[in-house]
C-alpha cells in the first residue's frame, strides 16, 4: 500500500516499489534519523538511491545517525522569479 501524505500543501506519494524511500520515511515516521549507507564502501548518502554513486554497489543498509551530527544544508532556488537574489541560501 503506497504512503500518501501532504506536506506544505503539496501531495506526497511513495509507491510500494520505491523501497529506498519507503524505508527512509518509515524511520522518519518513528522519529529516528537514519541515512542510507553503501554496504560495500560504507559511504553515507542522501537522498536514498538504488545504487551507490561512489562504487555503484546495489547493496545498502540504513544507519542510525549520531545525535550530535551536524549536517550541512542549503536551498537551491532555480526559478527566475527573483533574479536579484543569490541562487543558494544557507540554512541556519
């Protein structure tokens, strides 16, 4: 059964065949932050993908992320509605 929800007024649907995202959102629903890790090279990756972008392995596991881990964030604005603004806005 697909997961259907709404976030910020936008519909979200994760189909049953989308195993990577289904598992990621299951952890999120449990308020447990996990990132996908390659079973072969160990690199963490986000967003979840089918194959590792570093070694192309198809095997992965979801790893619990340490509570104090700092993750860099930014937003990329690719619209031309405000050309005077920079493309990247750091998130605090």
